[in-house]
């Protein structure tokens, strides 16, 4: 299995009163991501009470694009108007150095 060289980062701002729903949604998304063979690692993050994030890594562009068109991305965009103050902005990143786990 090749090392990850690409990543995605999404910062999410929960609507007031939706913080627990966002945390639950992100935790529940793990099962969907486990089925994605091209996703090397996936992290759901909480920065503070209302700020969350997703960080994931991929070995190649094919895996990254499969994730962007997969079940988690679809669910995220469908739930966005209900859960988030603003639409999620997905940032595509190149990884410069990686220490595999």
C-alpha cells in the first residue's frame, strides 16, 4: 500500500444548538469511510464547542476523487443547510511529509 500524498481538509461551524448533532453526524460517518478503499486515513475533529473539521488522506487522486463523490461527501452536503452556519469549503492539500502509523 502506497503512502498518502494527498489530503482534504474541511472546517465546519455548527449552527447554534446543533453542536451535538454535528458531533454525532461526524462520529457516525466513520462507518461509511471504512468502506472506502482509497481513503488511507480519516479524522473527525473538534476544535471548540461549535467548530469541527474533517481531515483525510489518500495515496492518489483517484482515491481522493472517489471520496469526494462518495457517501460521506454526499451526506455532508445534504445535511449542511440544517447543521452548519455556512456551506462547507473543502480544501485539497498536497502532503509534504508523512510519518505512517
